[in-house]
């Protein structure tokens, strides 16, 4: 016999129901959210956003749009002052998946825009990059604590989105590098985001050198809040959320206050977005050819990595 709908609902744990309700509310408000996966842990009031770019582990226009829609949906649903005590999301945590955290910006998209001389598309990419960073840094205007954990190599401008969070940690095998200077380019939000954490001199040195830093080196330079053993990044975030729940109001207020004291991030990033777009459109044929070679190198590198990680074919019996 089939169970009644009420019986089926009664058999589902309350935590599962709550998780579904929170995620459904966000999806209903935000709409289509490609290249992301949402999960919710009600015990620690944490929404996890797993970034899952479809073709390459880069920050695509679609991914940036999804992230801003998720942030905006949480603010719209529970950001009103009278909603604070009812808000189910107190911590917004970002994580990656796969052999890389990110290879940075979407070079294939850049090249397509340059071929078409499409300033509007490049400007939109810059706008979304900046909007996501502003929302992360402000904790969605004091509503949540934003966190990120880096499990693998992080390259270029893709570092900035997780670093714009209030708290960023990395597992010990992770590494960080901004190679953009080597192809006459710079990441959109890095100057503002890194300077706030590392200081201007350390940020300038990292961006101008193009040298890779281990997780420990990046932390020593001021880029991280913690380095944790392999495979424990998410557990660290969970413990942080659990321990911080009783202090949530104070922590969000302090993060918001420090963010404001550091200056008008939105205004600074709008300016950086404009000069980034101009810089891209001024690239000469030699620099564009170098971008094309880097994109092709990424493809070959990914093919080798995924080939190594693919399961061996089963032997056929005679």
C-alpha cells in the first residue's frame, strides 16, 4: 500500500525538511543557478555554496551571476531588521570541488569578447565580480558571516571571490598565485581585496611578482585566517559556525564595522572594473596570442589531470 502524503512527510526528519525549505526559498527567489550546488546545515545555520564550473574550473560569467543571485536572494528573504531572529542562514560558506579550486578568470570568454570588441560583456563580467566581492565583504550588509575554504591550487582572479569573505582558510596542500602580470593583465578585484587583508606593500609584491605561494606562505603574508590539514577545511568551517552562533550578532557587527572602516569598497571596485575593461580592450595582438596560448595550455593540463584521475577500464574476460 502507498503511504499518504502526510505519512510520508512525517517520516522525513525535520532537519531534512528545513534544509529543503531554505534551499527551495533561495532557488525560488534567485531563479536558475548554473555552476553552483547548494546545501544547508540547520544545526549550524550554514548555507554551503559549492562552485562547480561546467567546462573549466574558472570563474565564468554564469558562475559569477549565480553567486550574486544567491547572495541577493538571502538578503531579500531575510535581510530586513525584523527578520534577523528568524533568519535561517547565519553563515554563508563557499567551497570548491575537483583537482583545482580555480584557474582564475575565464580566458575563453575574454578572448571571445576581444574578438567581437564587446565592451559591454567585459564590463558586465567586471560588474558581477565586484558585486559579489562587495556582498561578501559586508556579510550581506551585516546579515551573515561569509566564509570560504580552499582545498587545492587557486590561480589568479578566482582567489579574490573567496578572499573577499570575512573568513578564508586553506588546507595545507593549497597554493596561491596571480600570474596575470606575465601576460600584461591584472585581476579585477585583487588590488582592493588583497590590500585590505595583507596591506598594500604585500599585495603589490604578490601581484607584481607572479610567484606562487604555499598556503603557509600566504597565511604568513596575511592572506588567510588559518591553514588546516588536508581534508579538514569543511570541518573547520563547521566548528567555527558552531562556536560562533552564540556570538553571531557581535561578529557580524564587527566584520561590518571593519569593512566600513577600510573604505568604500564598492566605489573602489567600480573604478577597478572600468580600468580593467579598458586594459583588456587595449591588449595588442601579441598579448592576445599569449592569452590564447595560456587558454590552450589550461586545456592540455586539465586533460592530463582528468585522464590520470579517470578509473582504469575493466578487463574483459575471455
